[in-house]
C-alpha cells in the first residue's frame, strides 16, 4: 500500500476509514478488510502499540493514532490528524466497549459510582464525540456515486437490547449508544450520511496468537458459536456500500446457536 | 442457462432458490440477481403469466410456478415440483403482501371481516405454509461450506413495526409474520437454517415499462426516495451468504429520506 | 344485584362490561370485580355452562352468553344481545387464548396447517371481530365524566413479546393481536375509546376447586410465582378508569420472580 | 400531619416516599397524593425553595431536601437524612429531566460536549445514584403484606422510546435510564423490590398560578391534550400497590389525542 500522505492537498476518491477503539477483535478485522479493499485506514486507541495494530501498519499501511476517545479535545485532534494524514473520513466505526475492569458483574448496590460514570464516558459519551466529529466532516464531503457522504457505524452489545441484572452500568451505556445512534440516523440520513447501530448479541471470538479463536471469559470458539470479527467487518462493509434507497439502521448479529 | 431438469437424481452444489409471490418488484429483482449469480431459480405466483416473469424465464431460465400460497395442498405441491425440477431449495423467499383490494384504508368499524380473514390467510398463513415446507426440506439438506442448510427470508412491511390507524388487518398480518419468523428463527437457526424478517419501511419503486421507477400509489421515485427492489434483493443475497457465526435475524430497510 | 333487563329502554349511567372468552381465570375474576363494582356484566363463551360462570350469575347477576367468537355473525349477535339485555358496552375485554389442543409444542415442520389457521381464527380474528363490534357501539356512546366513550382490552401473552421455538402458531396469533390493538389504539383513542394490550408474561394461577391457585401445566402457585387473575382484573379496572390525559396502551404483567 | 421525626428509632408501618427532582409538575402531584394517602413524604431538589414545595410542607408536612442528585456524596447524604427524618423509604421516585438549557434542539454537530455530559450526569447518572441508595435501603426493609420491600419508579420521556433528530443528548440520557431500569428490575424484583420505568410520551401540563394547566413550550392544555401530572401520580401509586404476582415494569402514558 502506498503512503496516503498527500491526500489532503490532492483529494482522492478512495474511501477513508477511521476506526476508533483498537484491539485484536472487530477493529483489527475492519482495518484489515477495509485496507485490503483499497481504503486509507486509521485506527485510534488509548494504546495503539499493540502487536496486531503494528502488524497492520507494516503489512497494510494502516495508520495508528493515540486517542482517549472520552476526551473532547483528544477526539477533535484525532479527526484533524486523520484529515491531514488520510483525508476526510467517509467511514467511521466506533468500536469501544468502555467497561472499566471493576464494573463487571457488579449489582446495583455494589457498583462504584465513579466506575459507572467512567463506563458511561468511555462508551456512550465517546460515541457522541466521535459521531459529532464524523458528522461535522462528512456533511462537507462530496456525495459518492450512491449519493452518500459517509457512513457512521456504532458497534454495540446485547446490553443494548436488554438490561441484564448486575450489569446496570453497561445497560446504561449500551442503551445510550442506541439512543444516540437513532437520533443521529433520523438527523443525518436525510443529509446523506448513513448511521448504523450494530449490537453483537454474543461473545466475540477473535484469533489468538496460537491460531484458535476465543473469548477471554467465554473460552474457545467451537463450531462458530461465537461471533467472528472478520464476519462482523464484512457486515460493516456491506452497510457502507448499501444503496441509499435501502439503508439499514440496525443489524443485530448473533451466532446460529445463540439463545435469545 | 441450461435446463436444471436432472438435479433431482444428480444433486448439484448450486443453490436452488424459490421465490413465492411473484411480481415485477422484489420477486423479479431477486429472481434476476439469484439467477445471474448461478442459482437455479423458481418463482411462484397465483398468476405467473406476467410479462416480467416470462421474460426472466426466457433470458435467465427462471422457472414459473402457479400456486395459491394460502392453500396447504398447493404449497406442498409447489415444493414437490421445485424439488423435482430444480432440486431441494437452499434459499426460499416469501414475498406476499396479501392485502385484498377492498381492505385498504378501512377503519376498524368498516373493514369487512371476510377481507380481514383473507388478508391474514394470504399473508401470514401463507408465510407459515411456505416456511413449513422450506423447513421440512432444508433440514435434510447437506450443510454447505458455511455449515448452513438454507435460508428462509420473509419480506415484511412497516406495519410489522407499527400498527397504523385504519389498517388493522395489515397490522395483524405483518405482526403475525414477524412472530412466525421469530419463532422459526429460534427453532431453526440452531439446526443450521438461517431465518430472516425484512420489513421494508417505505414504498417500493419498481421499474415500470417506460423505464421510470414508481409505486402505484406513491408516484414516481425521485432521488431514491423509494426502496429499490434491486437493492433489496442484494440484501437478501447477503443474508443468504452471511456466515453462521453472525446471522442477522431482522433487517429493516428504508430510504435515506424516509420519516420513521 | 337487580336484573338489568330494562336498560335498553332506560339508559343507565352504569358501566356495561362484556367479557369475551369465559373461564375460571381472568374472565371470572373480571366478571366478579366488575359486578361487585356496580357494573352490568356479561360473559360470553363457547360453552358458558361452567360452574364458575353459573355461580357468578347466581351470586352477582352476571349474564352468560353462548358465542363462538371466531364467527362474524355470532359476534354480531352477541353484541346485539348484550345491548338488548344490559345496554351498550363501555368496557369490553377480549380474553381468548385460542390455541387448539393439538398445536401445543409443535415445531414448524410438525404443526398441522388446519390447527394453525384455527388458532389464528380463534385468537387474532376473534379479537378483530370483538374489537369491531365494540368500536361500532362505543363510538355512539355518550362520553363519561372523563371524556371517554369506552375501553377495549385485549388479554395477550408472552408470545406477543417474543416468538418462542416450537410455538409458531401462537406467536403469529399473539403478535397479530398486538398489531391489531396498536392499530385500533391509534385510530380509536382520538375518538375517545381507550384501547389496551395486556400481555401476561407468565403462567396464570387461578383458584382451583380445592382452594389452591394453580396452572394446568405449571403446577401449584408458590409465593405468588404465577399471575393472580384477581390482580390482572384490578389492572383492567384501573385501565378503564384511567384519565384520558394519561392513557396506557400496553401493560405487561409478570410475577416478581419471573425470568424475562 | 404530625412530624414524623421519631420514625428511625420506632419503625412505622406507614409508607415512606422520597421524590427526587422537585418541581410543580409530577413531583408536586406525587407528593400531594402520597401525603394525602398517609405516607411520610420527602422531596429533594437542587433548589427546594419553590413556592409549590413550601406550600406542600405547610399543608401536608412534606419534607424538603436540598440535593444535587448528580453527586454521589449528596445522594448518599440525602438518603441518610430521609432515613433519619422519615424512616427507610418504601417508595422512591426519580423524576429528573436533566437537560441543561443550552442543549435543547441542538443538532449532533452543534451540541456542546460539556452540555451533553452534564445532561447524562443529571439524568441517567443521577438515576443510578438514586436507584443505588434506594436498593441498598429497601433490601433491608421488612416485606409488607404484599411481600414487597419497596418500589422504585423512574419517570422517563418519549426520548426513551425513540431517538429524535437534534436531540441526541436527551436520547442518550433517556435510553440510558431505560437500560438502567431494566437491569435493576431483573435484579431487584426477585428480591421483592418493584422497579418501574414510566415514559411520559407527551408534554406535561401542570397547574399554573392562574389555575390553567400548561407546558412552558407547548402552551395551554386543551381537552386533556397534555399529560396531567395528578393522573401520572395516580399511576405511580397504583404501581406501588400492585400485587407482586403481577408487576408491570414499563407503562407508557400518553394523552388520548397524542400521535405516536
């Protein structure tokens, strides 16, 4: 892949994708798929020095950015840097779970208020910040052949569909992301920006160093019983290419054997 | 396209698609897209002698079948004929609106009970009959490379999402289809059969003889303000190819400018 | 309670309640509560010669009517008889499950089509027929002090909220009732008729001859782990009395220990 | 009303209600209804020195508390004071809209991030803080005759049901409250605590000084076209008294003429 460093002065017709929240699962799969398809791709993470991201940089030219997406100024800076380096984004994926370690499995009486607020900020508030910057830039994009100026996708979770017990903070965060996505969709779609909310209603099994696909808590994938992030990335790409006469707002993805 | 007449004795790896409910909109678009992609395709309609279907037969080898899908015996016969002619289906689309002419716009006090029952039979009950035959056959299919035995897609409408005033019969029918689709998805997905409900939340503008895209009551399409059946067909194909680790059950499609 | 036989010639300000679908559970509880509160009450059932109904007649003057609510002419006759005997109804409850015995637990491939259609007719179509007659009559009612002309309540079930596996016919029927109720609510509420859908998301434990509360399949009630029909009736009465500035359309009732 | 000052040492069987978020609408109506029904009642507000609250104190003995409900320590202190003054609460209402003035009508690109975060904190995070304190205390309550230890009610809004354009912050906040309420309901109901989410899908018309009922932006109430807070309070009381065999989690209230 060639360096996309000059795209700011010489606008390209190539798609520019920014993935916010960077790890070895959905983000890496998206970056790989988008880059292989010819997009300029950036990935932002609090800590982008993960081997999977470094590898994507080396092999596919994916740009890495450091960003705490819960900080307004940091998100503004991130988008400015992406515009400078890659061009104005046409595809933005918000892919942040946002739960702080101490909040998992805490009942309503036990949850630490500061952790609840941190989870809300990391997840829902960062989704707003990323969505806002994306909206500001995309509105100025030239419509593509489909009449579309861009696509904004929010990765979401089962907790967006159902508030589980002992999981109030995450239920709040995921529901808030859904509400934001809906509001943005109703506002931005008529302006040519496709907004989608994609709750993954399952554990995600990403490829480990030993080649197996697994989830930290749910164990190793057997018979596709966990969501494959490469397949999630494909759905995201389809959403990006979807014709504006038939835009999907919400797609819930779950493995064939999942109970729901 | 070659005649697929011998597929019953010599099973093919080619997909076999059956579209029930045949007109110039979604059904024709599906038949065209599926056939061009190499599937054996059958289309069933009460009256399959429509020029658009005859044309698909001539140009792409799409088989036409006569079937009143609200009759159990007729649906059973249809599937038997398809198996004989094309092979066991791997992709079945139920694409029947089902409203009888006199039911449109009738308030609860005015609706004729026999028309309400006819609408329920044409739409929801036929969906059951088609889904049942599809399930019976697909369960015996050999899993494909994705581990899937088949895909069953129900076209649905805005009335599946919201019961509109003066539209009780259609609200009943569309909600019933959603309930059926959900029940089938929970039952059949773990058996390797992908079931999807696709409410089109808009008027559908299909290509008229003069080349414009239009809807009988909503007029001519302007700036993609109606759902394009060719694009709906693409989503159906994507659902069929979706990996079983990440199956979508429901996808609502609406134009970018639609109010919802 | 005095015989309400002359109310047709001498209109009363007393509420007239009709409960369609009559058994020892919700219907009996409603009839008892409404009659004790001073309403004229009728109960219709295919077979109204059940001891619990005969007892309500003797002790509280509740009128019993024979009616197959899936038959348009029978439902029309029922309402005419009620108007003649009790006056025009101001509160109508549709309380029919509608499943035929052979449909329980049948998978999509096994369900008998004629039983699926019978279930749809018994449940959703009868709801339409009852709703239609109620709407026709109530529109002519004089508004009460709350500005309301009447209340129509549909008892519904968990299957209205979720399509369970091996339960497609009931999922269709219950979803259809929800769609109908929604359509009627949007149409009739602005005309002064309160329409409500009440899914009972649990087994209902009604009082047996030995005094225990139990459900045929789910066993005996322990610690209020099943819905008590007397309490359901109270919610119905509250809905009927609810001020038109704050009408609830849907209320899901479930026991405190129910999983959902 | 007598001063309830000694209830901490001498537990009373009277209900203790705390309403968080205090103004002339739902809060005042609840306080009035609950106090008239014999409960000890407290109302907390950032500024409790409003004439309507002072009046409730004088006439009905309602206690006023100063509390910024978005501050963990303040909420903890509030509940401690209520326990000391009135006893452990058995009915807690969270009734805070939470929007800061500058956020109304702002599109996604225009909304000030600090105002978005403030709205989230005021509304959803305060709901968590109030819910947490309520849960901690109620779990230790003695079950009442209904087997219930208490009731927690969240007032919510249309934005909980639908994310409206140019209203992203409020959509986030209201959806988050719904998610929290759901999670709490699934966790606490089996512990004997009734949790309810009550979206008011309409403007609320509360009684003005001149006796009319009106809404700041929507004007004067005509023919009950706005939700009457006195009627909302009645529904809250019914939820509190609802038998645990049939608890409603969500009740959406809207005027008869509201579009939805």
